[in-house]
C-alpha cells in the first residue's frame, strides 16, 4: 500500500529578495525554470501524483508548467510551509508523501530514493545537512540516544540551540495518513506566526514514530535560492558538473569554467570546444567536431569533422559533416548543410539547403533557397526573398557561379553550370550553362579633366 507516492513541491513563496517581477521558481537554471528541474527529478521517482503548491505568480506558474503532469494546489495566503502542504491534503493518495521545494533545484533522484526507502508507518524520513554556517536554518534537535526529536527554527531557537550545526533541508517524507493526522494539529504560535511543517517532527517523535535522517551527497543538492547571487552560484556549480561529465566522456574543453549548457549536449569522440560557448536545447556534435570560441548553438546537429569558427550563431540547423562554418556566421532555422558545404564570415542563412561542396564564403544573405552541389556564391550576394507580403524561393542548381554583389530577386532559378556576372540583379530565370549579367557597361572617357575647385 505504501508503494504509491505523492510528491508535493512548494512554490507559493514570493522570493522578494530576487527583486524581480518573475516568480522565484521560474527563474532559469541552465535555461529552464528552477521548478522544472525539481519536477523532472520528482518524475524520475515515478510518483502517482505530483502536486505543485502555488501562490505568488500562480497564473504564471500554471502557464509555465502547462502540459506537465501535475496537480496545482492554490495557497492564496502564505501562512507557512505546513499550511502550504496542507493545501494538498485532500488530493493525497494512500501511500508516502515527499515534500520538495521549487527553489531547491539541484536535489538528486538517488538522494530522494534513498530517503523514501527508509519510510514506513514507523519511520519518517528527514533530509538534514551539516553546515559550518547554519544561520537561518531550522536546527535538528536530538535526544540523548541521538534520535532526532524536533526541529527548532532559527527565530525560535535558544542561544544553545543556535550552536547546532545539523540543519533541516526542509525535504522530508512520511505516510499520507500521518500527514493527514498531523497537519491539522499545527499551531502558528511561534516567532513568525506561521504554520511550520517542521513541527511534524516533534509530533512523530511523540507518537513513537522514529525520525530517520539522511544526508545529500553534497550540500549543493539542498541549497535553496533566495537571491541572484545564490542563483548564479548554483548555475556555476551545475555547469561545472556538466562540464565534468563532458570531459569524462572525452570532450576537450578549453576551459570547463567557460561553457554553458542549457539543455542536452551530446558529443561524439574527440570533440573540442573553445571558451565561451553556449549550447541550448538539444545539440549533437559528431566525432571530431571543433567549435571555436564564443559560439551559440541551439537545437542543431553538427556532423562529424566539421569546424565552427568563432562567434557563430547556429539555430535549428542540420550540418551533415565536414562543414566549415564562420567565423561570424549566422545560420538560422531550416538551414541544412550537405557534406563539405561552407558558410563563411558575415553570412546569414535561413530555410536554405546548401548542397554538397557548395560555398557561401563571405558577406551574404541566403534565405528560402535551394543550392545544388558545387555552387559558389560570391561575396555580397543577397536573395531578395521577401516582396513585402510573401516569401519566395531561390534555386541555384549544381555548379552555378554567382558573382559578387548579386541580388537574386525570388522566385528565381539559376540553372546548372550557369554564371551570373558580379553586380547583377537577377529577376528572371537563368538557363543552364548561360551567362547572365545585368550591370550597365563601363563608360570610359580618356584623359578626362577632373573639375577644379573655384575660389
Ligand atoms: C524552511 C524550514 C527550515 C529549513 C529551511 C531550509 C520551515 C518552517 N522551516 O525555512 O527549517 O531549514 O526551510 O531552507 O519549514 N513556502 C510556501 N508557502 C508558504 C511558506 C513557504 O510555498 O506559506 C515555500 C517557499 O516558497 C519556499 C519554501 O516553502 O520555497 C520554504 O519557505 P521559507 O519561508 O523560505 O522557509 P525557511 O524560512 O527558509
Ligand atoms: Ca528559505
């Protein structure tokens, strides 16, 4: 019967010290709201149900978590952690209940599973942490036999109790029957006038339910976020962990302290990543890929042996492999590079296929285009894909050569092996193997006297 699990995530607090209009638990850690990290960890425990207690910014939380398999419990007024959990009482099942916090994002599944394994009708599970500076935390009171018997909050503690270093993380688990019995008995007669969840510890001890304690693998797991500085510290710690994992897998990082992964980065062997790169969403880097400094790569696949030079921005792109990109390239959604294709500096592409071995090496905008194999696009080429109302396609067939400073007014096709002279504005299709030039002929006046300045 105790197999069932309800997870309760507290997320009703305001988070005033963030000094933000955004509810605290929606602030991003590694590109995702803190509360989403907690939810993901909770889901990994296969709960029967997950409850999120919302209050401040309730609507924004509902929106942010739309689609997640959670039940929202509204705590209209924040009267304390015990009161918060009480908002879910009617929804709880028959098994165990685990209490988590939306602003404690790095808690690990294994720590929680270990805690839950100790819980039954006779044993409550409490996660504690020993801190050199315990200020602000609830302290764990133990009897002479060393059993945890109560938690006293910082503001209610005596001078002697304040010397205790073992702290309440807030994370605890017990049976729902116990919660349903104890929560209605909480009183708000304490220094903060709040209903403290922590008071259930003394209730358990009084009933002879033993309080078993467990500790997280590292204090970071139970560190809460109250301000921007803590947020930034957790971000760095989390990123350091991700960097460590990548290096364990054989990825060469120029500096593990200067990489940011906001999603899932998968790397083949012998990938190297220079400093200052940001990876967002799902990014896959094939074998031997090199990413230069200060690149931003989002939801993309970069095929084996490709080189992305510095300061390139790549979003929703598939590169087949052996590609050369950047420096300073911007590949926008729908760009597909076939094997060996090159996109050089100050080139922007969007919704464009670049065929095998084709090159757009300098200073161009190529959007809504299909380039065959072996195409050469000269510097300063622009696809005029937008007529002010609709987008149109440009097709450049195999082995065509587009001279520099060409405007291709879409819809337009340049045929196989065709050549466009530099400086042309191409508004009509060019036949296979033809030369098209639209620039005016050069006028030349020999020995022409330049006007002289008068007085
Ligand atoms: C709480 C614990 C303390 C522990 C500390 C760890 C209690 C009474 N104290 O103190 O023993 O050491 O956490 O960080 O539980 N919340 C609500 N609704 C409320 C009140 C709080 O949802 O009415 C949420 C907050 O958004 C926050 C969390 O519960 O995420 C903790 O609340 P907070 O008031 O910060 O508790 P602490 O004083 O830190
Ligand atoms: Ca707190």
